[in-house]
């Protein structure tokens, strides 16, 4: 398989696709309920809740497309001693279709990015309540003036 292109690179056909940015904090909210197709194990239910917190889950608009992942997890638990190569290959295919691996992320043109502004607000204390931090962490002239007059 040829190597994947670097982000932003234009291939020989001059067709450039933008990456879709996924939030690093993942999907918010509760995981959708698994359909009652079978009796789900507690481990499958735990993995189901966990996978719906991933950044890729923001792109899954149809729950039915993700159900095969739970079915393969369930089958792997039931057939634990006899895990076949075919079942493990099926797991890889389902995970790739959902963008759960680094290569699948690149092929789907998805990229996990953090919200740098929100992160900076959380980590940098402001000099004056209600003021915004500056990039270098030094209070702005307005903040210094407010501090000197109060």
C-alpha cells in the first residue's frame, strides 16, 4: 500500500481534500442504547459507553452503523479461547470503517485537535477577574491599569 499523503499535500491529480477536525475532548452526552438484538455482556456495554466518548463518535450519525462493533466484541468474548483470525480481521475492518485507528483517521481525512483557546483559559490564571490572558502570560496594560486603580 502506498504511503499516505501528508496533511495539506496535493496529489498528482491535484484534488485536495480538507481534513475534518474532531474535538479532542470527544463526544459529549450519554451513549445511545444498544438495540436489543441479543443479551449484551457487561464488558460489551462498558466498551460501548467508552467508544461513544471518543472524538470519532462525533462523526457517527447513525447508531446502526456502530452496532457491528458491539457484535464483534460480544463474539470475541464468547469465543475467547477460539479467537479466529477471521474474527479478528472482522474487528479490524469494523474499527477502520469507524475511524478508530490512526491509519483509518488519515484515510477518512479526520484529525483530532484540541481547543487551544479553551485550554489556555483553563490553565492561565488572569490577572484581573474578567480579563483575558495574553499569549505570554503577562498581564495586559489594561489589566495593570485596572489593578493600580482598584
